[in-house]
């Protein structure tokens, strides 16, 4: 069973994906971390973030075992990842990693921004996770505050608007809801309630009981 989860930043899609993976005993890949890890590798090697060819080379050599580095989840790395995600060569290098992960015999849960449309259009279940942008900004601000980053909620809101616009407008694999993806709006939901909604959708679509 392949579960494709897409949506906006700070909508809760990553947490939902992790809980579903645990519930159904499936491997999970946060595909956003691939771009963050690639951006980190570029910065670590002194490669400019506009050097598509060199960044794509680094992406092709990415080690999936290094995706647990907490430094990948900073606001700075998220912004860098969004910048390199517009490059076709980088996306192409990382696409094979994602497709290979999804084709494991037992299935997988993948979350990102183009899973249901590009990476796994054949997924058994597709979910689109979203929330009001002001709520997302507050959630992300709280996360970054806990990491020691100092910025205002209004600054976070501006960053989210910029990030959403960039992700939706890129020419290759823009962030968009697949036509057959089911929407879960987490604006007024707890994570447990959102996961329950996702489980109900999965069970209705596949008949698989967690």
C-alpha cells in the first residue's frame, strides 16, 4: 500500500504521515528532507545555491541515512531547500530516490508537495493536508522558537506566503493537489483528529484496517 501525502508547510502533513506509517507498519519518507539535505550539502561544500549542475550532482549522491540531522529542520535550511527545489536537474536526481523508496514490497508512506501528482501518481491513497495560513504561521513560529530561532509571527507569515508562491509557481512539479486527493483541513483539528480522518479515508479506499 502506497500512501501519498501532500500539502503546505506547517499544515501537519509530516506528523500525520509519521503516525500513519507507524499505524500501518510502513516505511516513511519525508521527501522535503531530501531537498533540505541537498541544500545542506551544497552549503557545506561551498556551492552557490544557484549552481544547478553541482547541486544536482550532490543530490544524486545523497545518503538517506543522514536525514535525521535536526539541523535540516531549521528555517534557514527550509528556505534554501525551497530555492533549489525549482531546478529540474535537482528534482530529477531526487525523483529516482523517491520512486525507489515507494516501490518497496510492503509499500510506503511519502509526504511532500508533488507525491500524488509526480512521484506516486499510482498511489493507493492520496491525501492533501492544508490549513489556514495564519494558523500555519503560528505553528511554524512556535516550532522555530523552540529551536531558538528569533523571528516574529508576522515575519513567519510573510515567509510562508513567499514559500507557498514559489512552490506553487515553479514550472516543474509545482505544489498542487492531485485531482483524486482527499482534503484534510487541519485548521481546527488536533493531530489525533486529523489522523483519525486520514485512517477513515484509507480504510474506505483500501479496506485495510490498522
